[in-house]
């Protein structure tokens, strides 16, 4: 990907970043609703997006026309503090955004991601195949979504020619078993964002962009080098 297709927006702090990213994503959703009557948003979990979720939840738009899902999920019930769905429901699907439809990835009737895969694919079939906005995060190990270094199905999940929309995935650094949208599925979006905070993550991102030494194998590099959709990085120290 040429440098012109990766844009970085820098902010002084998390609150300023959250406000700007929420305004941008809200505009994406409004545009989709005006064009098609509905919008689809995929978000990431973890601790980083909490302020962004809170800001976006107050955006003025027709949230009843919006479907929200997760980029990836730990195979854990919503009663667990590790559940990404729990965070999304508490921080995003409130205020104005309470009217949105949430499509979770975790299937409570299935003991494993593999066992829940058929039911999940049926559920996701109710969504349009193309996202209107995807917000990725990144770990200090260079993972994004559930694309962890050393994961059992990493190459399959990153295969741009793959046909799977979601895959179960296991990795030593992931904790629980995971379910994740594949890279080609996440790149099938009108807008793609990477939300990171802190100097340590910026250093990881810079190393991944250079692709030198160990950073050449960081999974986030697959997002940085793809040419299907421009990427906007939102970062604050």
C-alpha cells in the first residue's frame, strides 16, 4: 500500500480522539443510511475503545437502521468481564445508540467456537456482506482482531483469497478460544480505521510498517500492506 493510502490522525488525548473518531463514524453511518436505508458497523473490544463508544452512543442518527457487530470475540458469556459484547452493550448500545441492533459473535448454546460456527454463519447471513465502517484495535504483540502471532489458523484468516467470513482461532496469547472475522471480510468495508493509544503501540505500528526483523511477521502488517481499502489511523499518546 502506498503511503497516501494510510492516513494518520494524531490527537492530544483519548477524549479528543474519541470525539473525532465518533464524529467520523457517525458520518459514515448517516451516509450509508441515506444511500441504502441501513448501515453496518463492526467494532473492536478491549479497554481502548471505551471513550469512543461513549461518544458514538450520543450521535444523532437513525440508530434503528444500524446493525452493530464485533470484529472478533472471546468465546465467553456476556456475564464475563472478558466479553467484548458486554463492553459494547454497556458503553455503546446506550443513549441514542440503544435503538441499534446488536449481532453478537458468541453463541451461548455452543461450548466452542467450532461448535457454534454454523449457527453464527446463519446469523451473520442476515447482515449485508459489506460493512460501512470497521474499527480495528491493535495489541503490543502486533495482533489485530484475533489475528494473533502463532495462532492455529492465522494464515487462513489472513488469506485475501479465502472465502470464509468468520473463523475460530486459538493462540497462546489470546487467552480464551476466539471467533474472528477474516481479513478479507473486514476489508469489505466502505471505511477502515485503526484506533491505538500510547507510545508503545505507536512504536509497534511503526515497526510493522517498516517490516523489519520480527515486525515483518506482525499480523497487523497484513492490514497495513493490503491495497483493497484506505486505512485511517487514529492515535494519541
